[in-house]
């Protein structure tokens, strides 16, 4: 993605990159370490197509990397890029906020 294609607002940029339910869950899982497609699909709980589309977008935007091993059957692993790992404090803040919200509900 080119810089001039990004929204002016930095919050809008973040939401454009990881603002879907699926992308946030994918990032959450990959921040704990490298995962295979099947592991991600079980953890995230979406269809194969939805997961594939979201993984491609995250890869295109430089947040995750995809490594294909020349094996039979083929093995593909996904991991966070150096840039992608900078999302960890963002997700930590979201988790803290979510926990506080749940505690304050009556």
C-alpha cells in the first residue's frame, strides 16, 4: 500500500489495516508465535475463504509473512513481521479496555 492511499487520520489507518473481527483475531494468534493455516482456522473460527482473504490482506500490508515449505503435502506457516509485532501494545490496550468494560457491567 502506498502512503498516499492511506487515510489522513492515524486511527482510520489502523482500522483499515486490522479493523475487522477476523484480522484482529489473526494478529492476536500470530503475536504468540508462528502458526499453520489449520491452527489459525480452528482458533479464529471463520471459513477457509474468509481466513485466506484476510491473511492475504495482512501479508500485502506487510503485517504478516507467509512461508511455504516444499513438502508433500505442502506446509504453509504464518508469522508476524517486524512491523506487525509493533501491534502488540495496541492489542494489549484493547484487551485491557475490554476486561475493564466487562468488570464495570452490572
